[in-house]
């Protein structure tokens, strides 16, 4: 399942697949439409079809092809501009989300597909001699007009969609929702938190499997690795999801059972640990937290000075942090059907992820009362959620971040009335610190 999910994620991030599929459909439509015009006489009785002469059909196909290729250039320019704005205004790591938009991919495919369709229809008409100017009903020309009008409407919808999607609130919400989904997916991956029997490695020399090329670790399919290792083998994965690995870095260490000592486990390991050129939130919730923190830090930079955006980010961090705090940590040990064992490295603790989300924002917002207040309020809200679910012991890092935000507000020298507003939610942070998770 992990390999399938990773493959689907890669397809979603591709700006090539959906447009290519749409262009392919338009090419098939052009071939079928020309066949119907040539071979099926019944189309002459269909009243909805346009009646055109041969020269008129060529003119229409030429006009549609010329207009759509011009519009395609505009679409590509807007896509590049959106990515540039996202990189400069939000974070370079937030750019990938703009390419994953399936509506954008479908519009690009429709515009380019309309151009390809019109070009093929025009090529088919070029092979016909100008014997007469008699008007005939044409499926291919009618469809060219329909696709041309549809492309124009799609462009209007694309402009509206892009402008709405570039709003900072939409960007932050998209990243927060993707991070929550990644946390739940990580939890569903299964595994055991207990130390299983047979953890002691087999006697003999371990097999070291190394990275073949540089990239980011995007997913580790531990259940698949456990199934595909030789019977009785044990593997210790040496990398974490979200880590950058270079060629020849150690990927995993495998101990084989004595009777399987001649087997090579490298293929199973390399097929179960996926690397890519960029990081992705899917399977890597920490990357979503990193993107949100980066947007807040960019907003708090002296050149932008937009504390409202930072407050928006802090409020959106509540949902992924709640999921991280309330859902159990993913299991580290996976067992195979033939007594295989796979041990994953220890995942970042809940405290680490809380500090990763809040600490840099808190330090950058030392002179921003609204941001400090938002940090205290979100920390207090999450602490209250943990208390209601009898998980108060996991809130130690939240209490610590809240108290540090309180101290930052007191050290900032705010006027007394401003300081009172900042500290209004601080009383709710007082819980017994029985553990930090």
C-alpha cells in the first residue's frame, strides 16, 4: 500500500501527466471526428452541427489553433508567475503545492489539447482539393469551435482559481490540511511500539545497503520491506523520512539467517525506501510544519513585516499539532510472515515537533504582541484539548512554549495595557508537567 500511495503522490505532483492525458484524448477526438465526417453520411442530418464550406472550415481551424496557442503561452506564464510569487512571498518550499493543483493541470491540458486538435483537423482538410464551396455539416469543425469556446471559459475559471489559491489563507490552509492527512497516514501504517522477540542480530557479518544517488527520503515502506526480506532476516533502517541522503550513505543494515547468508537483500531495501529530488508532505508531516513555520518567519522578516500572516499561520498550526499530540506515535517495529523483523529509527518526539513549530516564530516575534498572544492562546487551547482527552502529560512542551512566549512579552517592554492583552490566556497553561511526550 505504501508503494501505491507513493506512486499516486508522485503522479499528483507531476505537471506533465494530466495535461498529456488530456492532449491524448483531444488527438483521439480529432481522428474520430475526421473519420465520422468522411465515412458517415448521417451526420448531414444532425441539426446541431455547423454547416461550413471547405475554406470556411480551414479558416475556423486556423483561428482556433492560433488563439489557443497564444492562450497557452499566457497560461504557462501565469503558472510560472504564481510559482515565483509563492517562492518569494511565502517560502521556496511552498512552491510544490501549486504544481499539484489538478484543476490547473486540466486547464493546461485542455488548452494545449485544443491546439493539437485544431492542428490535426487543419492537416486533414489540407489534403482535400477545393472542388466546391458547398456547405456541409461537420463534426470536426463543430467540435473545434466547442473546444475553443471551452478553452476560453476555462482560462477565465483558471484566473479566478489561481487568484483565490494564491491568497495566504488558502496557502496556509492547504498545507495544514495536508499535514493533518500525513499524520493520520503515518499512524495507519501500523507497526509495533514493543520490542519483539529475536531482536538480537544473527551471528555473522551484517550486510550494509547504501544509497545509490542523492535525494530526500520521501517514504519508507517498512511492511513491504518486512515481507520481501529473506526468511528470518532482520533489518535496521538507518535513515528517517525527510532526511537528505547522499550517494554511498548507509541506508539500512541487514542481518541474514545462517541458511540465507548467500542472499542479497539490497534490492528489497532499495524498493522499500523511496527517495526523490524534493521533499513532500505526504508521509512527512514534519515538512508541513516546516513550511508553515517558514511562511510565518518570512512574514515577520523586516522586509515584509506582516504579523497578521504570522498569526494566521500560528492558528492553522493548531490542527496538525493536535493530531500529533492526540494520535499515538507510529510503531517502529514491523514483522514479516517468515519471522522477518524491520526496525525503524526513533521518530521525532512530540516535544520536538512542538518546539519546531513554535520556537522560531516566538523568537522572531519578540516585538509583536499579536503573534505572542496567538502563540499563548493556541498553546492554551491545545493544553485544554489534552486535558479533556486525559492526555495532559503530553502537554509539557506546550506549557514550556507558552511560558517562554509570556517571558518574551514581559521582556519586550510593551505598555501595561498591551501586556495584559498578551497575557490574557496565560492562566490556562498551568497543568501538571507529568511528561512531555
